[in-house]
C-alpha cells in the first residue's frame, strides 16, 4: 500500500518542473533539422557555445544561463507546440525564434498570452520589431527588409560609371519577393532602369531557364535578396550563359566561404556583420569558443550566433535576480550592446525600436589579383526611422 | 536555341529521376515515394566517396554508383520484400516512412552545411559554347550523355538480356512468372537497385552542378508528374513525359511568368489525368485506386 501511495505521489508531481530554479532559463524554437536548417542551426550552436563559455566563467550575475533548444524543422505546428512547452513546462523567461517566418505567428501568440518576450535571433526581423515596436518582440538578425535594398542600390549607384540597367532575383517566398518588389520600385527613384525580375521556386533543379530570361534583359547589375542557394545559383547560371555584369547579393552566414569558392571579382556581397577577413580581436575569441565547444560549422558561420549571445548576456546582466519575463522585457527595452566590432556600431534597442537605431553596411568581393576577399565599401550607415 | 538546350537539360534531369519511379512500378507495382530521398542519398554517396578518393575522381564516381546500386538492393531486402502480398497502400506508406528516416539520417551524418562534391573531385563545371550562341555547362552535357546512356542501356537490358526479360515477365504477371521459376525477390531487388542507381546518378549530377543540401529530395518529387504524364509503367513514357514537362516549364518561364515554373508540372499532370489517366504510353488496365 505504501509503495502504491509513493508511486501515485511521484506520478502526481508536475512533469514540467522548471529546468533550473537557480538559472536564467531561455527557450529556443529553431530549425535545427529539416530543409532550411543550414541557415539556422549554426546560429543556435554558436549562441549555445557562447553561453556555455559564459557559464564556465561564472555565469551572469553569478547565475548560470540554461538554454532549452527545441527543433521545429521550420514547421509552424511544431513551433506552436515548442512555444507552449517552453513557457508552460520549462518556465522560460525569454523565448527565442531561429527559424522561418512561417513559425512566427504561433510563437507571437504564446508570447502575448503569457507576457514572455520573444527574441528573433538569426531569423528575419518582422515589422513588429521596427519602430513603433511591439513591446514583446525584439530582433538582432543582421538583415533588415527595405534597408538592405536601400544600402545595396546606393552601393550600385556609387559604383556604376554609367547608366544602370538592373535585374532582380528573388525566391518565391513572401519575404524575398516583398523585398525585391520594393527594390524594383526604389531603383526607378534612383534613376536606374529595372530590366527584369526573376522569381525562382524553392527548390529549382536548374536555374538556367530563369537566368536565360534575366540575361535577355541585358542588365549590367543584378541585385538578389533571397536564401543563399537562390542568390548564388542564379549568379552561377548567369555566368555560364556568358553574362559579364556585376552581381550584388546579401551576405548570408556562408558568404565568406562562398566568395572564396566562387572567386569571381564582380560578385559583391553586402552585409552588416564583419567577416573573419577583418581579423578583429573578437574573432580570436569566436575561434577559441568554437574549438572548445567542438562546433562542426566553419567559424565564419558563427558571427550571428555570437551577436545573439552578446545580446542575451547584456539583457540578463540588467535583469535583477530572481528573473521574471517582465523584468527581462524591461531590460531588453532599453539596451545597448557593444558588439566589439562585429557590426559597425553597438546594437541599441529603445522603448519603441526593437530592431536597432542605425544599420551599418559593408560590401565585400573576391579580389582575383590579391587572391583574397577585400572590402569594396566600408561601413555606411542608414538611420532606422519610424 | 538556348531555350532548346534548356529544355533538353531540364528534361534530362526529370528523365533520369523518373525512370526510377517507372522501373520500380513496372516490375513490382510499388509506387516509391522515397525516390527523392534515395536520389539525395546517391548524391551524398558521391560526396563521401569523393572525400575518400579525391585523387581518383573516376574511382570515386564508380564507387558512388556501386553504392547506389547496393543501397537499392539493401532497401528491398531490408524493407520492401516484407511488403510482398500486402496492399498497395501499405507498400506506399512504407516508402514514405523510409523517406522520412533517410532524410533525418542524412542530416545527422552529413550535417546541414552545403557540400560541393565537384570541388572534392577537383573538377570544374565550365561553360561551353554551342552553335547559334547557345551555351551549356559541363554538368549539363554530362546530364544529356548520362540520360541517353541510361535509357539506351535500360532498353537493351530489358529486351536482350535474361534478367531483363525476367523483369518484364515479373512486371506483366508475377504469379505466372514465379510459376515459370523466376525468382521474384531477385528481380524486384534488381529493379530497386537499378532505380536507386539511376536516381542516385541524377542526384550526383544535380549536386555537382549546384551543391548538395537537404532540399535536394524535393526535386525528386518534381519529376514525379513526368513519370505519371508519360505513363507509370513505360520507360518511353517517362522520357516523353519529362520532355513535355520540361518544355512547358521552360517556355512558361520565358514567355509568361517565372512563378508558373512550380505549378506547371502539376497543371500538365491534372490535364493528363482528366484526358488520359493512364498516361501517354501507360497501360490502361494497370490503374489502381489508392
């Protein structure tokens, strides 16, 4: 009988007791596996390695940080289940999303229902993080819709020596198409001639038919803002068709490695994260942390995750113990993070701006003569306005 | 002229993939929905052998092809032979489960990073000028050559060799074939092996052209309408269906809207299902409702 009572008592204990009463518990829903994992898993792994490194040095405010990572395979239904588990079972004080934009809605709903702040680390920053920002949503991801096209087209205008006939390439996903539609309109206001726009489905077995059409428009520049595979395969298909123009595209996690693989002097990548080529002191730190955590990703893929780790560190430093979601949200709503040169300026969040107050862009290309990656443009800033 | 080259290359991709669907269906009446994943496995096989034998690219290629053949045979004996005599639906579900398993396993083993087997082999995907100003890549040429060789080889194999005739017999009437002493399991295993080899070859060439990542299996599904349009039990049909789908896709991208590229194979397929559900060259009696 005693045995039965003990068994029932154990069974009645809450399954989801908090993972650590004595730790800052954060919960991530991320595309760790599945078709798009290549763009997200390195961010989470780098962030986790950074926080483990912090824990090794005594944690934050003397407390360790516990990161609960759940895989959503970029599926909204899994993200919804993850968000519920993280909030109700793991009692996290901050939710993080590192996945496709299709997973946002269920996580936002859970964040709003429970008042837990939601931080997009490595996933596209939604409009709700731009001013006037939603009080619960924050984002540190490098790319920013509309701003990226403004910066890229400004670079094209500076660089071009004659009239610009510009082509566009996007992937058939809402965020990419929206950006390229915006860029097409913007190019006209800058005096450029938009000649063609190709939107490729994900995935496409052969990009040559799309590139053939784009080449027929005879562009001397092409701007592409899409997942890396669509950007680079369109460029490679254009080159194989004999196109000799200049191509500018977004610097995703693998841009540095890819520039070195492709070695084309007229392929430009624009981004807001410094590259390993810049050889900053913080890069030595990234290398050391990656080696200690035995990360399998190339070191050049880890900057975005490191930035997220630094942001979390700063936000939790400002959160007095014991942490609550409300305290974390208050800390995040007024935050300035020194990114040690990984970006053009410190990342700053204010009460109504949860993206950043300024966005700084650099442009790189492969220099065939020097046989290395070089800067085509140093930091240039754009103010982020309401 | 460039459009004709584009149609030929895209048609070759679809034809190389869809002949696997046809081989398995024609011989064993099983619709393999793991074909895309097996195709991707073939590509990862090339990446693995290219890393092992980087100084000997031809050895790596041959090893990857042999691996593809063996994997197909192994899949049959490990999983599909248990489906013999079960309902069509059970076999289809088994292939779906196999596909999910393979997808997960490949990410676990090879990670999420894009791989470039061609770089490992030390080969370059150059561009070649053809007549009329059209251009084609080295991999495009390889695709055309491989597709021609595979189809000619399969036609010859099925008509002129003992095992080929056994495969046709098993496909026409399994019970009668078995009563005549044909070992059905051997024939089915060979069909799975050949299908995985040809699908794997398509995966290898696609990965050589554009790099290898976890979305490659979806291309396998894009070739499925080509097999259905041509007729699921006809190799000639797979070839014709592939060219029709590729032609429609390339022409619509060029003259109408690139966004139609994703839906046009299925529009053609729907039209075919309405007009001639057994496909252009398929056998009318062979339709099953699943």
